[in-house]
C-alpha cells in the first residue's frame, strides 16, 4: 500500500491514536517443529488501535489499510469494541517510519517493531530451513523490550 496521499496532519493524527488508544508490541507463541521435535518460538509484530466508536475505523482503514476485528461484543454495561490492526511487513515499516517523528508516546516501541523487519537476520525460508538461534534471541530481545516499555507502573528504561 502506498502512503503518498497521506498528509503530515494525518500522520500526526495516526500518532495520536497509536499513542492514546494503540498498542505497539509483539505476539509470541510456540510452534512445534516436526523434524526437530522442539518448540520454536514465533513472533509477530502487533500494531493496532482499539476503540468503541466506528468513526475511528472509518478514518483509519481507508488511509492506512489493515483490517478491523470485533474485540468485544456489546453487553448491558459495555459497548462493542473493535480493533484496527495495521498492515504488516514492508507496509508496516513504511507506516511506522512516517509516524515515528510525530509520536510523543510509544516512540521506542515503534522503533523496536520497525527493527523486527529492518534488522532481520533471517526471513521465512524454504522447506527444511529452521530459524537460527541468533535470530530467535534477537526477536526475544525485541519482544521483551516492548513488554518492558508497555508494562503498567512507573516509567522504565530499556
């Protein structure tokens, strides 16, 4: 997705959404390897915005792509909550590079997510190729970095 029609004001608005209602982190799960019988950790960058007002998503999706999921259905005491999930790969890197200068909050998290792609030692390969241990350690470092920055409580340093 090309972002050439996005104005600086729209990048700043996206930064506000990411800083206030957004998440910049990684999801992690273990995937069993058939050949080695070990459980290889898998990591996926997660950049999203949660809200209960559909106008947010009507603004985000046409400009930045991605997709929208329902996070929580309406109950007697809560509205339906939705989440916009940003595009992945090169589109995410391009988007984050343009939004980072406008971020007041979560700039470090955005930089860690960008590094997931830009400093990769290994990319998904062909059959029989396992992720090297060095790449697993690098991804774990990025994962722990965002986890530490996103924790509740007093501010922390990496």
